[in-house]
């Protein structure tokens, strides 16, 4: 809860959010509910009066048979696959599935849903967690799966994007970490 309280502070200065989109995972809804309570407690009443929209495409990465297992157990049972997961996640596969590629596909579809329900110049808040945040951010910036794990997206952090999708990639303005610290957006190899 302290992380979502910090996220509330991150957005305290926003003038408004015209639309809110949330991952269908219970913890994303819980995060938003807590943020909303914190905004009220802080006297910040500019959040939209509309109900959030749940976007199934922005759920977390699916690791199939690996889900629910401890990291050390997976490392012992599947050393080669685990090494691939840690060092080349875009090429990592479980059976016939490529989880990071599937995550990227869902993130791109998620942006299609979000943008089809948003109007130009609206301020949009997307509440999701972990790997899907990485996929959403990098997909919006025009990058593909090899970028997974290149951005250490903090819990309840925020990335301010200026979206011009689908005609061109977004521009990242800043990344705000919980507690309100503004971090520079990381430069990707070959970019200045």
C-alpha cells in the first residue's frame, strides 16, 4: 500500500485524467482504488468522474507451466531454459509459447484499445504492473521484444509519454519514480 500511496503523490500535480485504463488483474484494481483514496485524502479531486475501463490485453506476462513455481526450483529443473529466460527473454520459450513475444503482442493490442477509446490531447492514466509496463512503454516508443528488462520500471513508478500513435512512436518525456523523484528516460543503444 505504501507504493500506491507514493504513486498517488506522483500524480498529485496532474490537472486531470480524462480516461483511466486498468489491467484486469486484482492487484491493479487494488492499486487504483488505493490511489483514488489517497487523492481524496490529499484534497486532489481532479481525477475523472468516469469509471475506469478494464483492458484484458494489459495483463501480466504468462509463464504457463512455470507460474507458481519458485525461482530456485525453476533454475534447478530447467537450467538451460532459465538461463535463456534471464539473458535472452525475447527468445525464451515454454513449449510452443514465447511469453515475451506474446506480452508484446498484447501490449500493442492494448494500445490499440486505449487509443481507440481516447481523443487527441486527453490525459490518460494506465494502471498495470511489472513486465506489462515495460512492454507498454517500449511498444509505444517503437521498440520490440529484445528491449524487455532494459527499463527497470519501479513499483508504482510512472512514465510520462506523449502519444502520437499509431502514426509514429511516442516520445518519453520523463520517468517518475515513487516518491516523486524524476529520473531521466534511459537512452537506448544507438539513440541520442
